C-alpha cells in the first residue's frame, strides 16, 4: 500500500522502534468479524464458518459473512470489524438506561449497544447525514429492536432536546480514518498532514454538545478509528482541561491492547486509562477508546430533566393518536398474529403506525426517521403489518406461524408467491425459517401472498 510520505514520517517519529512493524501491517489483509445477536436464535450455520472467537467480546467472532445469508437477513448476526467491537463493550450500557449514540451510522456499534441493553430502556441513535441515517435505520430494523429511535439532527440541535438526559453517551467521532486505511484504502486520498487537526476541531464541537446531554454521574465514551494523537489523546486532554468535572475511567485491557500515550498530548498520566488498538499488536484494525465520568451522580431533585418542545419543522410528518377505527384495524391483526404483544405508546406518523419506547420525550419538531418500532401501515379499511414488527416477534408467542423451508425462504426474499400444502386458516402469518422470524405473509387458500418489501428483495 502506498502511504503518504508525511504519514510515514509522522509515525516513524511517534513510534520509534515500533514503526517498521506498524507500517508493515498496511500491506497485510484487513481482519473481518461478526457479532451474534443474543436476542435471537443462535445462528449456528454462520458460527460454524468462524475462524475463532474475539477474546474481548462475548458474542464476537472472526470470519466473513454473506449479506444474503439467512442469518444476516434476519438480524441474527452483524458483520463488524473486530477492533470496533470493543467500543460497545466499553460503553457497557445496562437494561433500562437512557443511551445516546451520537454519530451512529452505519449502526454496528448501535446494534451492539441495544443488545447489551437487552432491548430495554431507550437508545437514541443519531446521524447528521440523511443517507447514512437511512442505512442506520435499516440496520436497526434488521437487528430487531423495540427501544431504539433514529434521529437525523446535528449535535447542536439535539442538545436542545435532551438537556442532562442520558445515562451514557457514545461519541464514535467522524475522524481521519487512519486506522481503516487497509480496509478502506480510498481514505488515503483524503489524508493530508493538516487533516487530523481539522477533524479534531470538529470533534471538540461534537463533544461539547454531548456533555450538555449527559447526566451528572453519566458516562461518556469517545472513540475513533484513527491513530492520530490530535484526534485521540489530545482531544481527551482538552476535555479534562476544559471540563474539570470529568474524570477518566480505567478501561480493561486484554492482551495486545495498549495504554493511551500521555506523551502524545500534555503528559497527563490519566491518559493511560484510554486504550489503543494497533494492528501490529492485535488482530484487528486501528482504534482509540476513552471513557470518562461526568462527576458524581446528582442527588434526587438536584436536576430537573426536561425535553422542551421546539417549533415544528417544515416537512415534519403529521403525528397523532389512533382513532377508534384505526385501533380496531390494528387490534384485529395484533390479536390474530400476536395476542400477547405489548405494543404501547402507539403513535401514527401519517399512515404509518409506531410503538414508541418508554421514556421517549415529545418528538415534535425533531427530524426522526425511526420513532420506535414500525408496526405497519394503514390502508383503506385495513392494517398491513411491517417487516420491522416481524423481526422482533418471538415465534413461540405468536398464534399463526408458518415455517418455510430454505428454498421457500429464498422464494420469499425474491418476492415470489409461495405455494403450500399445509392445512390452515386464511389470514396473516409470521413466516419463519430455521427458527428465525423472516417477515409476514398472507395466506389465501394454498398460496402465501408475499409482503417482503420490494426494496429489500434479492
């Protein structure tokens, strides 16, 4: 790999005797991996193809996966680079907490966070770029979650909506991407000696917004996929200097993980509590992670958490509660498919129906791509259930389930009508394959009408 001469010189100076081994990794293949979704049936077929376990992630494996496999399409696995997996472990969100993933696309770390939360609590996943936010929403839908909201806001706008609101915040900051050069060589084209400093300035603004949304006693995790000290230790040193209430939290280090390097910033020994993942020391790409706590937890009554309403933006979808007819149409499908379904906080956005997570404040005026679990769409005198709803359902708790063969599943994701010979009543069915919920179909006689979204068919 042809690296910029200034990049080589920089890391020869910083790493000294380590530099040859470090630079040699750029001519080695990148490392692939995947995480297993603990909230879904075990993806045994994919696990069999793994080349090993990631030692610092209970659900992490080395190996490549097919984006068209049953395990991937149904959200039983997520393809993710192994070093990036450690970020979610460091954040370590707990069930019931309020968590913000501030720079969330494409969603690898977001899916990790909601899995560790056991899909309990509230996870707000934000992405400032709309196209990337749509990808984020799609990945969360496939993973399957009731408790995640996807917003498309700038950090500065978001801070107005959530003052002192979150227990934990992840800032996986947009960066110079040096740690991903061998995985994404196109990133080299954007690099120049001043680029890390330019990125660092943007990162400081994002961090300043994040801290306005963090509760007293809350946890902030900052991560990058770059080696640049300007974006790593120097940004953490800046935080500690400008926010005296912050303190570094030591991060557990596994074999091959390095301490942060105080000598690359202001010499503060606390910077050693951060962790660096170098590809010449660990089986993965380059990453930096720091964990900080925002002072002591507030005593009861010290902080009033508020979510002020904002002026409605142009283009915000009309939202409202269900009228009696809509309630009846939804209830008819719910009672047929999943009578024990605890869909609460129902809200319509136009003709779309969502179940909002517990604790989500008023979203009026926010740009929200996914306000919760998408249950379906109201059409003329009927309700049509959505794929997202199918992907969170437990087949064992559903009334009408039809198990497909793998060949029938392939017909289903291709958009074909499926012919069956099993006896059964006409109506909606949750379709499964190898125990995985795959989507909905409507039985009419001996055929299953296909409702797999056209944009996802392959």
